[in-house]
C-alpha cells in the first residue's frame, strides 16, 4: 500500500480519522497501515496503558482478543513483550492479526 499510494506505513491517527478531533492531539499512539493501532509503553515500569480508540467501529486487543468500541478510552495490561496493540475488527487482515497472538 505504501509503495502504490505513497502513504507512510506508520501513520498518525488523524490520517484515517480526520473527522475525529481527539486524534489530532494524540502523539503517543500510531496506526500501522490503516488497520492496526499501536500504543507503545514509554514510561518506565508501566504495566497498563490507557489509550484512545478512534472511529465508530470495533477494535480487537491483539493479545487477549477482547473487542472494544471505538470512540473512547480503554485501559489494557501491557506486560513486557505485549504492548497495547489493537486491530480493526472488520479488517481484511484479521486472520493474519489473530495469528500474531500465538507468537
């Protein structure tokens, strides 16, 4: 997609959610493509992460498989090796994302 459209692989949330004003102020989460949201742990000793999930659709927590509604904040556990990563429930890459859970 990046090669064919010129869009960067790592994207700010507002690139795909331009009508969601909250996404413009978020600088500690990003989209990897259009379907995966990553919120890295950046504070030493942090074991949970609270983040905003944009849009109206559902997001799936990569590690637990729990679904969350977009348009609000969620808090998830972030043990070492399992940063806060979500994918869109309606993603065409859903099966690939589900396989990452077993890594």
